[in-house]
């Protein structure tokens, strides 16, 4: 998928996150589902912080401040980038970007920060070297374009999680 297509899909997903903020009842936003798992607030916290960090990694690679290496993704990374599927798996030791309960206003502000960072990064990627990479905690070494693609896949993955939270709170 091309850079502009990735951007468009990320923006579409972020639009869905923004729209959901308007319809999720305030009293449910930080509520932990009865059968466990993350609240809406924790999903928003995790995904928006992860997006922001991933876009910074992409930007660093584009600015050639990552590591110049021939190393690439591991098997898990190859699977995710090739299929566009981010499997539901437990991460030993927790997630690299911890989830915390935030309020809706903080979620809105994080959405704005992610959109602004996306705008800054995309233009850099059209001429970014594929050799500069930064290590992803689970996927191996990713270059600038791969970080953008991961951002899209991961963002869409957590939209499905929000739907599971909704069903668990019904």
C-alpha cells in the first residue's frame, strides 16, 4: 500500500475514534467491563500513545537517525505487515505502551496530537531511505514506511477492540 493510502486509512480510523467519543456514555468511558479487559479509556490511552510513538519512530527513520541496518522484521513482523492482521495475543511482561484510564478530553487532545504528528511525518516518507530502522518491541526492525503501516494496522485492530468493550458492557 502506498504512503498516501496508509495515511488515508489512519485518518479514517482516527475519525472513527473521534466519532465514538461522542456516543460512548460518559459514565461508561472509564468503566472496566464485567468480564475484565480494558475500558474504553484504556484502549484510547494505549492506541493514541502507541500511534504517537510509532509516528515518532517513523520520523526518526526518515531523518536517518535510526539505525542503518540490513536487519529486518522477525516472523511476527513479517506476518503482521504482509497480512495486515494484528493477532490478539498476550504480551509477556505487559504492553510496551501501558494503558491508563484517561478522560474523554484527554482522548480528544491525544487525537489532535496524533493527527498533527501524522501530518508532519507523511511528507518525509516519500523520500525516506529503507535502510534506517528502529526496533519494534515485538516485530523486529522497521523502517519509516513500515512504522506507518504498523500504525495503520494497530489503529484498526483497536477499533475492533472498542467494539468488544461495547458488547461486554451491554
